[in-house]
C-alpha cells in the first residue's frame, strides 16, 4: 500500500481529493499549506509543485498534481472504491476524464471569478462590481445545465455516486458560501444535502475544520468574502 500525503488548504478544490481519499478509506496524511503566508510559493513546496497550487499528492514521496490526474490515479488504483463508474469501453472512460476536465477546466475558473474576483483585476472594489457579477451570470448557465442533468438521478451518473459529485459538492459549497443564490437550482441543492450526509464527506470536512482552527490560532485564516 503506497504512503499518501495530500497537501491542502481550506476552501480550495483540494477538498475534492480529500473526499476521494476518505471514500477509499486508505490511510493518508494531509499537510496544511498556509496560503495567507504565501507558503504555496515557498521553495520547499515549489519542489513538490512548481505551479504553487494545491492539491498535490505525494505517492511514496513522488508528487502528482492537478485534480484530474490525482482523481484518475485514485480511481484506477483503488477500483473497489468506485470513484468512477466501472467500464471496459475506452470511449466511456475518456468521457469520464472529460467530465473531470469540465469541472477543473471550465467550472473552476468561474468559481474563482465568484469567490475570489480580486485575482482577476487589481482594483478590489471593481472586482466585486464587475468580475463577480459576470461570474454569477456564467455560473447560472452552467448550473441550469447541471440541474437539468440531475433530474435523472440524485448524482452526476444517475443512481451511483462518483468523485465527479465530490467536485460538484465543492463548487456548490464554495460559491454559496460567498452569497451565490442557488434557489433556482433545486436539484443541485438536493445534491448538496445528500452529499453532506455521506460519512466520507463529513470526515473530509472535519479534517478541513481542524486546519481552519490551526489557521485561526495563527491569525492566518481568510474567511470567504
């Protein structure tokens, strides 16, 4: 069994990989990266991930970065956890990769415009006046599509939970946590409630709360705005 160490920060998409590992049930360690102290750009962390981002997963000391790669590796290495639907069809497997890439490459940047618009333009006030509203507009289109998809079942793939649902769980929690109005998307709201009831999600969130408490004790916690 490989030794696993996941580098995380509260409220980031590292939550998705944490949920995946909790669903698998193997031992793993989480290491907190203090973004308010710019630890993600420290020489020590840049040796692990030169991109200066979480998550990063050490597998027996070897780093793997990017959620699409991390989640794909976990799904392939621990098939008994059913992180993705089982398939022997190459095209179906590629469609699963496309689903993960959709969340990482299409949805995540819109999350950033809503949750951290100040990253887009230097004027913080204008970022909330210009960038966030446009992000909300784009997210509404995305959530309309997702809400329609979820009519066929509570999860992304119907009746079966997958780590794609872990990604949706993070997205929804992140944007509603900064005031996104999701009342027009009842199926997504139900999805979030069902996700909260999963033991693996609860364990992942408990880990995150511990890290939040650590950051608060060091005056380094930045609550969502």
